[in-house]
C-alpha cells in the first residue's frame, strides 16, 4: 500500500515542487528550533578529497552548491541541447516569442532591484537574483491545473524557462567569478577542446564524455569560474545525432536523482532562515523589497509586456486556444525564482577572500516573491481556464 502510494506520488508532475516545499519547511524548522546549531554545524562541516598533493577542501554547503548542483546544470545542458536540436527551440519561428519573453523577464526584474538598491555597493551584488525562473516549480504549479492547460502554453513556459536558465548561466559566467587561475583555465580549455573533438568525430560513448567532464569540473572549480558551468558545457557537447536513444536515456536517468534528491537537498541546505533575528525593518529592507518586487512585479510585467508587443508586431504567434489571460498567468508563474534565485544569491553574497557581506538575508525576498507569484499565477490561470473551456 505504502509502496504503491509512493510510486503514484513520484509519478506526479508536481512531485518535485512538493518536495522542494517540504525541504524548505524542514530547513526552516531546523533553523528555528533547538537543532539550529546542529543545522549550522552540518552545513559548515569541512569535507576534503585528496589525491596525493592535489586536494579539494570545502564546507558541506559548498559541496552541495558546487558539486551536486553541477549535476543539475548538466541536466539543464542536456535539456537545452535537445530543445535546440529537435524540440521547441529547434524552429527559429518558435524561438522568438519565448526569447523575447525571457528577455523582458530578466531586464525588468533587474531594473527594479537596481532601483531599490542604487548606491548600495554591497547590495548591488544581488542585482541578478530576481531574474531567474525555477522550471520545476513553475511547471509543477501549471501541472496542478490538469489537462485543460493548452499544449502550446506549456511549451511556451518550458521554452521561456529554459532560455531564462541559459541567461542565468551566462550571467553567472560573466559576473559571479572570483579571482581566476590561468593554469586551471588552461586545463579546462584543453578538456573543452577534447569534448569538441570527440563530438566532431562522432564519439557516442557517454561514459567517455562524463569522465572528461569530471576533469573539466575539477579544473573549472579550481579556476575561480563557478564549477556548475562545467555541467552545462558537458551537456551541450553530448551528441544527440546518431545517439538519440542513449542521449534520451542519459537525460531521463538524471531526472529522478536531480528532482527528488539534489534539488530538495539544495533547498534544505540553502533555505534555513532563522526568524529569531528578523525584525519588521528586515521585511522592508531595500534588498528584500528589490528581490520581492523584482520577482513578483518585475517578472509578470517584463514577460507579459514583451510577449504582448511581440505578438502585436507579428514577431510570433500563439494558437487560438491561448489567450492573453493565459499568457499573463504564465508571466506570474515565471516569478517563481526559488532554486535558481537561491543559487545566484549564494554566489552574490558568499564570502570572498575572508570578506563577507553583512546584509539582510536575501532568501527572505526570494521565498516571499516566489510564493506570491506561484499562488497568484495558479489562481489567475485557474480562472482563465474555467472561462475558456
């Protein structure tokens, strides 16, 4: 009976989002109970891997954020590759609309955050936090509305979120890197050249790609560029032509560990907000407000307006069963930043060379903005779908 219920739960499209919520609640319970010291100690526990003179030593939290999340970004890279080759991004006419929507969903939230925090050099480090969309959460909320959701609307949200992720990856690469090691970058460049050569020569052994990818991850980690980018690069080099069955098998094999283990572990490790030290002032802090309004207001305004004007200018089109009301609901759902926003926040305000930012907890704005965006998006779409049966 229990096994059957668990199997049925894990088959739900909304299951990953539900687990993320449960992991977040559990983290907050730990952080605000007598186990708060244990929670902090666990996240700060040093973990080291050594091979002779070579070693990697980081706290457990950074192994989760740099290591486990590299697997998540590897899956994202595979998804981007598949969508570009044979999916919703393979047709240039289908790319324009979600690309413009994603662009609006990045520009407007960032502008709102900057407006709130202009002149505060430390807080300005977080300008990219409200630009992200959590694919698992957004699609999970959409799935709660059942089969009434138009197929093209779901594809639109999927493409928008994937392009949004691609934008976040570029931002991480360009703006969230520490001091760089040229020797490690050299090793990373050689590994990328090998991956390129293997791809061009038609090598279809995924294990060989993963082994090179592990060396690439280590080199990127040591270089100062964020290590998760190695996962994306590896995913983009895995061949799909003449290798489709193996490619799809690899991608699908990652879904369960990523959605049901890695992302919940990441959420648990990064959302343990202690409310003991919070004050009403923290709720109206410029950084909290910048993130909150960036996600809730900026995302919906940016995505909806850019999509609306693109449609009016004939730069894209939607099927007749998709209305502007539906698009507005999806624009609201795109404000669920959660995983990606938390990840960017961890990069923006982590300690560098012993210097840590003493700011209000950025996770507060992320959780509030994502929660309200998800609730509002759900009820707007529920009403729109009822009116256009």
